[in-house]
């Protein structure tokens, strides 16, 4: 079934994808507001607001929110990312009106009670501590901080102990009113749902939501690269090598996604075969490409024991350099097949489908079908990918490493290997 889209009089976008064979519905509200929309003093408030939305409204206590959805066998949750925040649920199709009501309630009538706020601040402080104590989480926080240092995009989503503890209920209300407007929100449902019925339910509960939010545009991101190494007494090392990637709307965005699959998207990928299987230099390695609205980042993450760090980066760099010289048609075809399979498999999950539609509406203003995506991938050639590789991997590198990393290849040697020279006008 195709996606149906309606827009309410206040500008709120409502979309559905009907899957008539399903008895359940996945639905949610996605907002174009995340951690990069915070000011420096608000670091962590988007994530805290997401938590506090479930801590009581004018009509429901925190316990009421949990029990009402679970009394009908449903589930409800939320997530904060760099550029969006999502509040979502999954219920049986007959309970859709209840789920819409609860989601609308937490968005329009949350109290942000000071006592609940104090308890939730303590919970998030524990999250921050746990993230710091988990090297494979901490290395990614350091990675974005280094690649986009002194910018909102580079700050961790969780915030810091100082900022999180300082927030007040009024600040949460102010952030919500400033960031959440109907023109920056989409409500999506996928599964056993009738479009017209869903639109009516959303209209009843969110039709009067403020049309526009008085929000400031996020700071334009500038990839800067850099080097961060943290010696810890651990049995393994967590290492990321990264480069400037491509934004969602950039011509080479999908090419970058495919390149990440060729280099490190599975057990047949170049990095897995060369670094892990043939040389045994690590126990885990993969490549990734993250796109944002105005920038992107390409990276390779590896986890290795304390004896493999010296040889690891030279071998990775060798493979990246080889990608700029030659990519086989068979590799491109395999990556396209992986991409297509991933898309089709995700369509079997109503939650994944609702999330995909919401993301496409927020990013592109319209849903994008699987065939259109495959047409874009079909236009890729090995020549284009080798050219992209040569350009990507000659950008400023970002290196972050945590653990026994004293023998890790120095950043100066990495730059020399990539034939990159920093302009004299830019300070290290």
C-alpha cells in the first residue's frame, strides 16, 4: 500500500501506511528538534524533556500513562537524536484512539513537576555515568565532539552533570514552546490503520496545537576533524577513524552509504576480510556513514586487544586508499543487494516503516518509495565510488581512541599517509 499524507489546518502533517494484514498499529509523533537545537546552556535539555514527558500531565499521573497503555497490551516510548525527538507507541488497532490521546496528552499537557524532575535528573546522571564507563559508547561521544568541536552538533545528547542538574520546570516548558510547532512535526501510523479515521483522531487531539514554534535555527555545522586519545587500563581498545561525509540532500549521500557497506558493511566487506579475518588485528570492525541536514561523517570503528593497536590503522588506511583506486562491480552489486534487502526487511516491521516515513517527511517533505531509492542506487557506478573514496579520504581525519592506545599510529602519520596537509591559516 502507498503512503497517504494529509495536512491539518494548523500545518501538522499526518501520514499513514495501511498494512491490512496486521492487527497492530505503530504510531508516533516526530519533531524536528534534537540536541543540536539546544543553546550551550541547554545542553541535554531535549533528552531530559523526552524523559519528563512521561512523568505526568494535567489528566494523568506517570503511573496512569504506563498502566493505561499496558492495560491494553500496548507499549510506549520515546527517543532523542541529534536532529529529532520521537514519541511513539504500538497497540492493537482497536486501541489506536487511546494511543493517540496519550501521545497528544504528553505533548500538550505535561506538568514537568519539580519533584518528578529532581528524580529524573538523578536517573539521567546515572545514564551519563554509565555511558562514561562504557568505552564503546564513550568513544562515539568523543568522536562527534572532536569532529565538530565547540558546536552543538558535537555535544553529547545526554548533557553534562552540571547542565542536567541545573534545569528547572520552567526551562522545560520554555524549550517545548520554542521548539515544538505543528509545522515542524509529523504524526505517522503504520499497520492496521485507516487513514481517514487516524486523521480524525489526530485532528481532535492536536488540531489546535500551535502552528509555529518560535525556535532559532540550529548553528550551521562545520566539520573540523582532530585527535582525541584517552589512556585507560582496559583489556581492549575502542578506535574510530573518521572523515567528512555527506549531508542528506547532497548528491553523494547514497553513494557514501553504499561505500560504507563495501568497506565495512558485513563479513564479506573489505575491512572485515582484510583486518579481522586475514590478519586478526581486531575482533570487531565496521564502517558507517551518518548524514545530517547540513553535513555528514564517514567513519570506521574497530575494537581490538592491547596488542593489535600498532598495526591496525596502517592496514585500515591501506584499504581506504585502495578504495580510491579500484572497486569491483561485484562489490557494488553486493552492496546494492544489501541495501535493497535491508529496505524490504524493514518494511515488514510497522514500527520501522512508521519511522522511515516520518524521517522522510521531515527531511524531504514527502515519502520516498523503495523503487525510487533503488533507482538512485542503480545510477551508481564503480567510477563514481572510486572518485568519492579518493575525495572522502583526503579530508581532515578525525581519530578518537579509548583504552591501551599508546602505540596507536599518531595523527601526523595518518595525515601524511592520506597526503593531506593542513592550511597554515587554520590552527591545530
